[in-house]
C-alpha cells in the first residue's frame, strides 16, 4: 500500500477500486467441469477431488456423531467459553429478527397476512483452506436452527489426516447440528446442489469462499438452486479522519488482509499525513505476523486514497460498496447517515471488524465484490420464505369484487373475471 492516491477524479474510481480477479473464462470452465463430474459420479467424484485439491484420501465423507460428540474434550476450555459467549450474542441478535404474524384488514371482509416458513433443506459451506473458519458455522448454523430448518447439511474441508478440525465439530455440537461432511471447494457446492449417495441435496446453499466457490454457487444458482449471495474473497474499507488512531486503523487493515491472498483492503482518509502514519504502523505491526506472506500479497491488491471532502469520500465508498466498512471518526454516527452501500458498518474507534467476525452478534456472512449495492448479509430472513395469505368473506368479495372484474376484463382475462362474478351472483 505504498502509493497514496490524492483526490482521484471520479472517472478513475472504477479502475482504482477494482477487485483482484482470476481469468473468468478459465475459472468457469474449471468449475463447470467439476460440477458436471460430481453430478454424474456423486461420491466418487467428491472423493477424487478431495484427494486432488486437499491432498487427503478418504474412504468416507461422513463425520460420525461419535466424532462430533467427542470434539468438545479436544478444544481448550477458555476457547469453548469464548465461543459460548459468541453463541449467546449471535442468538440474541438473530432471535430479535423473528417476525410475528400481523393480520391486516385491507377492506371490510378482506384479511391479508404474511407468515415466515423455514426453508426445509439448507446447505452450509464452511471454508477450511488456510484456516478452519468455525465462526462461519456459528453465523450460519445459529439462524438456520432458530428459523427451524428441518435438514441442515454442513460441508467443510478435512485436514491432511482426513479429519475435520475438532473446533468445527465442537461448534456443530454446541448449536445442535449433526450432519457434517468432509467436502470442500467446488465439489462441496456441487454435492449440496445435486446430492450424492452420501451428501443430501439442499434447496439453498450458504457460505463464503474463494472465487471458485463463488463461481460454483452462481452457476448452480442459474440451475435453480438458491444461494445466500455471491460471497467471495473478503474485503474491508476504512474511512479515517484526523480523530482516528493510526495504530487501530493499521491493525484493522492487517486483520482483513490476513484472510487470503485475494483479500482486499481500502483506506479512505481526509489527509495524506494520516495515510502515511497508517502505512508506518502497517510496516511495524506486520513484521511478526504468522501469516505475513499472505498479508503482503493481499496488500498488493489494496489502496490508500485521500479524499479531503467527507461527502466525496463517502460517494467513493458507496461506489466501492464494501463488505465491511469501518468509520474511524469521532463523528462516526453522523457520518454513517451517508452510507448507502455496505455489508456491515463498524462505528467509532472501538468497533474493530474482528468483533463482527466473531462475537458482537451481527452476522459476518456478507456480500462482497460490490454486491452490497443490492444484497444484504445473512439474517433470519435468509433461512425462511415469506408466504402471504388472504381470506375474503362474502362481504369482502362484495367490497372488492366489482373492481377485480373491471381490472380482469381490461386485461382480457375473462376466466379471472368469471371466478369473481360467480361468487358475486351467488351472494345476491
């Protein structure tokens, strides 16, 4: 992040804010081939790709209930307590999203209402890769359980010994999920989309992943399988003014950069001197990070931009539409009114993005790659359908029936009109 861009013109923003991408032609071809193979060969294909990509030779894709039950004893006690705290907060936040049924009488004798009904079969993809993201299982599994989804399938990467990390299984046990399978990447998405001899097909697939996983989700979505959102490589934008703590800002940028080689962080600040101080802190803090190589690679995709006018700064940030947005300012709450496009917003100097990733209570499965312009993050709503109901009495059909007749006739739909006319005549 050595180069600092000063008040770039709007015509430059698209190039300046471009996310790191793979060759989409090659990407789609690779993903399509794996999807087709899993659809055709089922378990055999999943096992073959697990050996090819994860370096693990498995005999069975199923994690047994005994393995899940044994997992808590393999997890540090303090870590278990931390996860239980996170579970409590995530549960509180998502429980509050439940909607009660409100019946509305739109006209005398015409009652309408909407009811939330759980999606019966959902698939949760939990990335393994460079780190087992047990927090994602909390974020997806808790609202799925709260919503009342009958069949919750979890797919996650096995380690080199063919085992799912105990921390993942501990979380599964904690939140009440017992269907866990050893499958990662595109093959896992394919298995949950089409079903195999072992892994059940699901109606909707959730979970973040790399560009291959995101592409796979989008491709199965085009085939009729619902997905939560196109959630690809993680990203963070920070707005920082003269009231910020450069050390805090640098730490937040680094925390996001360590997610993966294709992660991206963007700093938008009001003064070049702030950018320089943050850069110095980044160099100092990154020196001893265990994932330093990943951080350095990720930072090559990242930007520091000076926008002296706060309104211009937020216009740029809304155009970027970040997955995560930190407003590092004493005026964070008032500046937040300028936010139109973002997955999740963190206000002030003591709200690190890490808090949302783990334990504040909000969901960390969020739209990336600019999709925050049109998508929301995962919530209780993600795991339910909203079904509308209406009931008309004899008085109700008399109140609106003639209007319906006129409208149906105007559209040339005579059978629609007659369905009402018969009822009106019966009432006379």
